[in-house]
C-alpha cells in the first residue's frame, strides 16, 4: 500500500511540489516522502482515534474528497505542520502543498481500491494498511456495515467482501456468465 501511495504522491507532486517556487528544489524528494509518510500515518491515527465511520465513508466514496471532508482537513493540517517543522517552510507554502496534494492522492487511492480492474490493490488492502494489518478492525466492520446499507452486500451474507465483488460481476453477465456459457449453463 505504501508503494501505491508513494507513486500517487510522485504523480501529483509534480505540480504541488516540483513546480512550486516556494519549495526549494533540493527539498522536492524529501517533501514528497514526507507527504507519503504523513498521509499513511495520519490515516492510521484517525482510525486509532475512533474515526472509523469517517474513514469508511471515505473509502466507499460516500463523502467528497475535498477541503470540506474532515479527513482531508486533518491530513492537510498534519502534512502542513510536518513540512513547516522539518523543512522550515512558511505556513502559506506548506498549506498550499497539502491542499493541492491530499485530495488528489486520496481520490486516486480510493478510486484505485474501488476499481475492480485495478489489479493488486483492493479496498481490503487499504483497510489493512490503515488499520495496521488488522483487517477485522472496527474500520472493516464499518465498511461492511455501511456497504450493506448502500447495497454493496451483493450476496446478502451481512458483510462486504471480495465475494460481493464477484457476485456483482457475475450478476451483470461478466466472468460468471462467460463460465456459464463454457459449461453449458
């Protein structure tokens, strides 16, 4: 998960960091590394401090990933503060970097986790990374709870998981339909 996060920070960091005259070029790579670390540690802190419902809504795409989102606000404040204290950058510059980077990175991270065509990265990977490897945490329970309420529990087993993704694809004539045709069903 950290690798995907780092790649997204580098992808979006070009505008927010590299092409930003307020960030000295010799700090570009370190600022982007700090952004990756701050985002992941910030998400873990939010989960450990009881923000599971907000995280579940974010992961499921039920809340906008912009400055109005409390998670985006917390991560922006954390990253801005870290950049200021570690690199001596002024508050305007650090806030600008964080405000431009956090929503884009989180939006792509959540989008990739939700995209069934994006192989090797799933919602459970994101939940495990945030919950410190404990996929059965309150966060996963909240994702399942709210997923059920929004119709994501495709097989009606009371939880939202990979089986629901398979059921969704199968019911729409995807892979399951193809197998059915191959085996004469």
